[in-house]
């Protein structure tokens, strides 16, 4: 996992990962679980210009892969995850029982792995055979190339990488507006600086992609509050591209060779559209005006409002307590103050949780306003 790393470091890790990828399309009867590991057995070796490639192997699943196995086999995720370490025998029985079931006889899967040794490795995901991977490295280079061709001052503002997704936040420092209405009461809990002294709101973009079935490529407006660096992702405006295509052939799948040029072309077009649309001062002014309209709603019963908002967003008790603490420290008794508390708390979460909380921000504002009336 990478968190708030440089673009250079992200490229380095993705390049290393690309060399380790060992992906294959296999039928359910060729798969089984042994001691919680995913085993491919009985597959025909693949003969190519590179020689003979063996498909059979043993792959130890990540937590995320266990989730995808549960999803593909329609086993309750929490139940299967609980058995991985505590009852591996029951885990094997459940997985093997469904893989061998008559309803799966004709099923085929894309198995994404990292091969770390001779016929052993790490299982990353069990996916549909119509899932069309658009890998991180191809996506990232396409995005950067599209931005470079526009000749704008757009800079990386932190890169995250998890088993589920990558996240690249991009700043547009020349595109910002000011809102004393929204920020006049806010105080950054970390630095003590106030929004009254620095009411700037900067435009940016959040680029995300998944190689393991957790959503499509997406590029969305990312709004940064400059006094505190809290971020809000306007997901309803996001441009995206699904990872779906024709059925993949049996055998080894090489993403760098099978990459869909049409898909990358669409990504490049979406990046250009996002830059043109979202990194515009007038567009930002309209967005901030919408936030101002509801964001100044007074919050008279903070505990009730925070509990209502966090319950509707399905946050944990620990997250709710931290959001309440951030709300008190932020000293902004408005609906937008609740949003600021959520996005401030998000900065201390793991990358996936942070991204989810920042994506919740606009819905959180709606919930906070409704709970305050």
C-alpha cells in the first residue's frame, strides 16, 4: 500500500507490479482451495513465442481476493473472511463445494495474480471472464499524456495505491475561488488557522482505477479547502469507463498486450473533457454557490445531527466519535461544518476509506441540512 506518495514512486511501484502479473482465464473445474490458497490444477500449458508457460500453480489470496471469491461464488463475504484464518478447513469446503457445484460447471473466471516464485504467488482477484482489465500503468500514462497535451499547470497532489484501487489527486492552483460565507467560522483543528483568514477553495481532479473489480476508471472534480487541505469529491459529475468487454479466451492473459486501445482513447477524451469542464473558474463558482446555499444552515443539536448523518452513511462508532471531535474542534456550527468534520477525519484513514469519505461529502451536506431542520 502507498499513501500520499509522489507520482514518481507510484510509477516505480506500478512498473514493478506489471512485471509480476500472471493472469489467466480458467474454468471452475480447474480451480480448488487448499489450506485457504487458490489452486489452479489441470490446465493446459500455453505455447507461445516466449516458450511454454505453465498455468497451474498455488496462489495465496489477499483479503480483497477473498472478498471477490465470495462475490463470484455468492457466499456471504463476512462469513468467508472469518473462516480464512480461524477455520481454513471450512473455508476450503465452502469454496470447493460451490466451485464443484453443477451450476458452476460451465463458469470461467479471470484469475489475477502476482507470481512471486515457481508456480506460486499471490491471488489478487477472481473476476468474470468478461471483465476487461484496464491496468493502472496504462491508465496513468494515458491520463498524464492527455494532461501534458493540454499544456496546463496541473500538479500531482498525492498518490495512493491499495489492493482495490489507485488514487491520484491533481491540483489546479490557478483555478480557485473564495467563500467567506462558507469558511468564516471554520478553524483547522491541526494548525489553528481560520477560514476567515484563508477562504480559498481550489479546483482539482481525482483519478481512480481498479484492476480487481472495484469500480471503473473515473475522473471527478476534487475540491480542496485551502486553509485545511480537506477535500471533497463531486462524484455526481464524474466521468467513467467500465471494465467490460467480450469474453476472454482461455489461458494466459497479458494486460500490456491485450490492452484495449479504444478504451484508452476514451479515457484520454474523458480527461480532456474533465479538465475543460471542471478546471474552470466559472464552473467552480457555480459549485461553491450551491455549497453556500445549504452549507450555512445552522446546526443547533450537533450530537443528533452528526449521529444521523454518520448513521445514514454507515460509518462505524469510532468514525462517528472522531467526526464529532473534529466538528467541535472546527468550531463551525453549520451543515458545512459537519462536512468539514468528515473530510478532516478522512485524512487520518486508510486510502480506500479516505476516498470513500471524501466521496460522501456532498451527500453528507444534504443529510446534515435535512437533520438540522
